[in-house]
């Protein structure tokens, strides 16, 4: 048996790829969920006045900050994906699966 034929998919790498995809999905959802309410308030659409303007500024700032924080995770996760081999031995995969369950 050659070394490559005994290799299996790296479960840690698979989990990291899923994590990256989940972060991207959450960023998209968060952006879409808060964009319309933020635009509607303080722009004389559904609520106007000084309190509405303050609320609009606050929610828009928080939306941008949350997106920036989530976005800052992506390069770190991608670096870990790049560092992880695509294939590992079955024994390594089993240990990784056990570690991922903790």
C-alpha cells in the first residue's frame, strides 16, 4: 500500500472550511438583517427625530463593528486551512475527530 492510498480526508481541515463558510454566511445574514432597519430609522421613513437619529447612528456603528470583527476572523481561519494538510493517516484522523468532539 502506498502512503497516499492510506490517507483520508483531514477532519480538522474539513471543520475549518465549514467554520469559514459559516462565518461568511453569518456575516451576510447580519448585514442583511440590520441594514434595512438601520436605513429606515432616522431617515424620516419609519421613525424620525433626535432619538431616531441617535438610534440609527448606534445600530449602524454596531452593525459595522460586528461585521468587522467577524471579517477579521476570516484570514485567521484561512491561514489554518492553508496550514492543514488535505489528507492524513486514518489514525491521525481518528485523533482529530476525538479532539473536535471535546
